[in-house]
C-alpha cells in the first residue's frame, strides 16, 4: 500500500472546491431577475404613494359635484358619467402599477383577464390591504362625492380586456355590495348598455334598452341605487360599437348618433365597490 501523497489530485480537488464556492457566491440569473423586479416594484410603489399624496385631479377640482354629471332624468337619475375623472398622467401611473411585477402572477383569465384587490368578492372580512395607487383612486372617489364616506370602497376588481373585442354579459353586481359601483375606464373606448329586462336584452328587444354610455379613457361611471339594483349592464363582444340615440352621454363622451367607434387593443376597467360586512347588514 502506498502512503505517498498524490499532490496533483489534491490540487485538482482544491481547485474544484474553490470553483464551486465561487459559483455559489455569484448571483444566478434568477437572483438578478428577482432583484430587478424588487427594484421595479419599489419604484412603482413610490409612484403609487406620490399619486395618493398629490390627490387625483378630480379630488382637487373646486366646485365639482357628482349631480352635475348625472346622465339623464327618470330611470337614470342614479347613473353618472364623468369624462375626465383622471388626468392622462395619473392614468399612466395606475396602468404601470397594474402591469408591475407584484400582480404578474395574480391575473386570471385570457381575452378578459381579471385581478381582485382587497380579497375575493365573497370574503367579507377584508384580507388584503389595498395598494396606494388604489387608495389614491378611492380617496378621489370619496372626495368627488361618487361614494359617501360611509360606503368608502373596500374592494377593487380590475378587468383587462386585452384582445380588443371582449366584453361582459348582462348582469347586476348583486347584494354583496352596497348598491353603488364606480368604474374607471382606461385604454380604448367601449359602449356599456343598461337593460331593464334580462330576457328581453338577450332577445335584443330594444323596448328594454334603457340607455348606452360610451366609456372613454380616464372616465368614471357610477351606477347607484335603482340603476345598481335593477338595471343589467353589459358590454358587447365586438371590435366596433355603434352609437345610437340610446347613448345618453354623447356630449361628454364626444360622440354622436351614427358614429361607429373602434375598440382599442386594450381596455381596462377598475371597478370599485363597498363589500357589506356582517356588522353593516345587521346579521
Ligand atoms: O368593464 C366594465 O366597464 C364593466 C365591468 C363589470 O361590469 C364588472 O366587472 O362587473
């Protein structure tokens, strides 16, 4: 048996150990990517906080009243359309925050994908704090009178219609929420229709079509009380919306009967509601 030390083998072994230690210490591609995403998210969070600190334009506008944006008398006295609820730069911040790394894995769906902020609709006790960019919008909704303080929105659903044609079937937003929904539109335009009879709506019987509203970039529409509870809203699956005399916000949305309005490549709606918890519904 030889007891001589194999110096070459020892040296090779030592080199291999050093190489392994160096590789373990060097950040891998995944770590670099995670680090970059953390930095990007921190920058977006700062933008969201700045948006909140600055208060959105609408919240600062003197003399603004929600009543002045009511779209029509009678059945629609509880529906409102505000064409310039946000400034374009404010909308950009909101879009960037929604497109940031924090939510990348949370979007669900395809042509119309969605994201819940503030827990799931059925969860009455709020499980998730809302981010600053959403709180900035909520502050503006309350400051503008779109929501009373007692019904401050605590749940946000974001729809991203990213295929240029998807819509949503006729529905009401249901009894889980206070009877008031505020919906901020970003991106391309779309026509929303309000029907007072679901079956007639499905048959396209226009006697049940109460109104249409063209929803433009940066606009807010609010459906409250009767319009929230009793009217069904839908957005057609189409690439072009036809403006008819039923469209009641023509002046505010800069359109006229007979126009055909092309959808954009992408439209987002940010839907604000106040989930009613047990202490509020008396159960
Ligand atoms: O996209 C919209 O403007 C409407 C969305 C909607 O009705 C909903 O998410 O319940």
